[in-house]
C-alpha cells in the first residue's frame, strides 16, 4: 500500500457535534485506522462515557479499566492507559469507561476545569512528534467537549446528510469561536465532513449543498456514503476500513483521511 504524506508536527483534532448519531465516532474510528494503516502515528482519545469508539476499535473498556477517567483525575498518564488497537497495533487508543460519566460533576468546582485534558495531552505530546490525536467527543457541549476544545488545535465537524443540519452547525461554530476568544486562541475548524450521504435522496443533496455553500473551503470533497457495513462493523469490533475494505464507504474514509492529512500539512507552513 502506498504511504500517505507525513505530518511534521503534532496535531490535535476534536471530532465534535452536539447532536448524537451524526457519525462522530464512526468517523474517528475509521479515519484513525485508515491513516494508521498508511503510516500516520495516531492516538485516539475516547472522550464519550458511552465508549463507542473503544468498542469499534476493539479496546477493553469495562468499568475499572484504566481509561481517560484515571488520567483526568490525575492517577495515571495518558501513555499508561493507551492500548494498541488489535486490528492495527500502531494505532493507540485511550478508552472511555462508564466512570467518565461522573467527571463533569467532579471537575465542576475546579478553577482550571477546562484544561485538564490539555495538560495531560501536552505532557504526552512533549515526548512525541508527527502524531495525530483524534478526540471523540460526547454529544453535548458540556465540560468534556470544552476540555477537548481546549486541548485541540482543530475541530472536525461531521454533518449528517439526513437531517436539516445547518442550525446545529452554527451553534457549534459559535461555540468554537467563543472558546477561541476566551479559553484557547489556537482553536479553529479544520473541516466539515458530510456523513451518511445517500445520493438517491433530495435531503442528502440539499444538506450537502447547504454545507458546501456556507463552508466552501472547509468542507471535504469526499462525502461518506450511507452503507450498511459501516454500521455493522462495530459489532465485530471492526471498522469498515478492515471489515469491508474495498467498499465505497471504506474508500471514502481513506480519501477523507488523505484530505484531512493534506489540510493539516498545509497549515504547518
Ligand atoms: P455519533 O458518534 O455522532 O453519535 P455514530 O458514529 O455512533 O454517531 O453513528 C450513529 C449511528 O449511525 C451508528 O449506529 C453508526 O454505526 C451509524 N452510521 C454512522 N455512519 C454511517 C454510515 N455512513 N452509513 C451507515 N450507518 C452509519
Ligand atoms: Mg459517538
């Protein structure tokens, strides 16, 4: 397999959308495997207490497994809880367990509550280079997502082509702007990715066209098609990139990964 271009710097990308079911986790898991297969050093941080990214990537995450929770409460370092993905051992994954569900309450009274993830990630990345960190955010704009936005340089926004999406997206772009203005001046949107695209429906075409009209430069050229094996793969602790490798969905995630990589490299200059 031909290699993709290589990053020269570390990049931290929060994959976020406050709406559930838009393809955040699917995007994180598939981009991570696709890029790791082509030689990018990838760390996935599962920041959703539901642990769906951990499941999809075949990572142990029963209650009590050392996870992002232990890291955020200061008991362990990120590198100590990261596990190699069985399907792609060069890919490292920080699992989320149900323990993470209580973290927003636990951190609520801390003055620096927005920066817990940033601190541990800075420590991790200080000893590494050319690493792509993908953070799978929960479906809310709560403290876990704020922590992801404070730890990240970039936000990647999956947009579900099956639902009138623009209103939700403007809330998310407003939030990104507010966080850049107040908590993290280094934050910006790197890309929008149209997911669950069905070329037979008018709604898909309409949503895609709206997103491209509003965000012409940031919307990835590749759309992710709606495809049954994309949704089946997690039950086999797989991603479509390994489970149904030559399908349109798999190829789309590989192309979207290459586009993302090229955008990040462009920003390094
Ligand atoms: P989120 O993390 O935003 O909540 P998920 O990635 O979990 O969203 O996706 C929601 C559901 O849709 C999951 O059951 C997932 O398997 C399914 N899904 C995601 N992308 C696709 C796709 N391109 N085609 C078919 N099903 C998809
Ligand atoms: Mg999810």
